[in-house]
C-alpha cells in the first residue's frame, strides 16, 4: 500500500517537472487565488498577454526579450523562482540563458531589491528639492531685479520730483 502511494507521489512530482511554463504560472496564480485580470493589472499587461503566457502561445507574444521580463515579473508575483522560469523559457526557445544576479556575501545588490525603484525615485526627488532650495535666493533676486526694471521711467520721458516748497 505504501509502495503505491509512494509511486503516486513520485509521479506527481515528476508531473510537476513536466508542466509547461504557462501551466506552472497558471497553477501558482490559482494557488494565490488571483484572477488573470488582477495579474494583468499588477504587471501592467494586457489580459491577452497573460493568457498567452499561461497557454504558452508564442505566436501571441512579443519578442523574447519582453517575454523574459514578463515571465520574471509574473513568477515574482506568484512566488515562483524567477531565474528558473526564465531559464526554462530560454531553453524552450533556444535563446541564450539570461544573466543572473548573484548575491555577494549573502547580500543582493541595492538596485536589484524590489524597493530599489522607490528608493531611487525618492533620492531623485530629494535632490531636486535641495537644488530648488539652494537656487531660491538667486531666483528671488532675479525676480526683484526685473520688478525694479519695470518701475523705472521709460527712456525719453522726464519725470520731475514733486517738491511742495518750490511752488510757494
């Protein structure tokens, strides 16, 4: 009895190895209880692209470089190993294997972290604010000098100062 159960478990594990990339993505999506529309929205893709990825329909997909990015993001979303999915896709299509990020001393490089985009954008906004703050005195002087230039009389027009004692 145990032998039959062990055989069934072994065939199930082997069956998972034989699943296509799309089938693995679809199974992981369903395990996460996500709808295709939700996945498409999260990945900023059309629902048709998500369906084509899950159905392994290469004719409905764009160039391989884009598909690799879609697969990597989709795998990350549903908790599958990204590099493995992309490597399997490269093997199926005959594309060269992708470069992978290797952790150095157990640390992932800063700009490979999921929050790297947020960190980079925050730094850029902070730098812009600092530059504006530093340039403000110069801008203020420029505005004041333009205001004074418009208050001067027009050339050729002579304006005499009003002296109330001179009229007496």
